[in-house]
C-alpha cells in the first residue's frame, strides 16, 4: 500500500495538470471600461480583474495593501505566507459603513488567507501604503456578517501588524 501511495505521488509530480480558476463576473455596463483599463496595463481582462490593480468606480481611493513579510507564529517569523486578495464592491461598502460607525476612514478592505496555517497565535505584517508610525489604525474582521475588532500589534511606517486568528475579510480604518 505504501509503494502504491508513493508511486501515485511520484506520478502526480511528474505529469503536469491544468489549473482552472473561476471567471470573474463583471456587469455588462462595466465590461468595456474594465477591458480598456486592462489593455492600458497590458493585461487580459481575467488577469486584470484577478489582481489588485483594478480601478472600479467606488473603489478609487482604497489604499494599497500587501503581505509585508512571512507570518509570525508563536512570536517567530516563519516561511508561511499570507495571501492578500481584493474583495468586491459590496464588501467595500459594508466596510465603509463600519468606518463611519466608528468615526474613521476606511483605508482598505482585503480578504486574508493562509492555507495550511494554524491561526491560533499567528500575526501578519501588512504593508499599507501611507501609514505612519503612531497612526491610530483599527482593524476589524467580518465574522458571519458582523464586524469584530482585531488586535493591532504594531503600526510602523508603511506597515500594520495584526493578530491573524482566522481567514476572512478584514478592514483597516484610520
């Protein structure tokens, strides 16, 4: 049985497989505008809408966010990576409502994930354009349709370190 399992793993690594991704659904009225924007940065429409370069009405003033380092687990930097994905306009509107509720401005809203990571005591350093050390930044995550406060561990020039205890949608409010 072990030999059969080892052989199947070896074959899986030997033969390439096609990886398919779901297509992005774009309203027809925005398709031409987004297609033009995609051509302007020399990308195909699916490639453009799957990257955080999309300029969509209602999302023009959102701060750029990226993973600033590998995940910190139990106080040690690891080689685990946090994936930062963009969210749809509905999530952005919901985050802006939360920002207004707490008296701040939404800096960004992103979907964070880290496949295969035990999130119990993880932290992630997010590279956030325009943030300065000492800025008052609060972070919330969306859990079952409700915003919950997230511990902000540090705010430095260009980065915010947060407790990362679950995958999901996070909003940064300044």
